[in-house]
């Protein structure tokens, strides 16, 4: 997991990552268990129940100063990060 290797400023999590792989809930649980919080977390999943589970888990255990958002990254963040839809 990238969070074990370097500091992450902004992380955007999806819940449904595909068959036979960890889901976003597994990633959120690892973040909590290992205290690998980035500075800010967005939840861009289309799964309402998955989003709620991840949000509640991450928010309940987050250190002071960490921001957890119950939704996707706003367009302004994407623009500042240099993302564009081609």
C-alpha cells in the first residue's frame, strides 16, 4: 500500500475495486489499523453503503487535523492537481 511507503497529501477511495482484490473498506480498515492517514480523504465510490462504512470508520478514528469527506473530490481540487478529462 502506497501509504506505507510515502507521505500522501490527498487520497480518494473507491469502495468496489473489482473481483478478487481488497475493497475500499479493506483499505480504510488498514489505514485505521496502521494509522496511515493522509492529510485529506475523499470517497468517490458509487456505492452509498460502501461510502458510509468507509466514512464512519475513517472519521471515528482519524487523528486531529485529518479531513475526511463523505463524497468525491471537488472539481477545484482536480483542477489544482492538474487533472483534466481528455
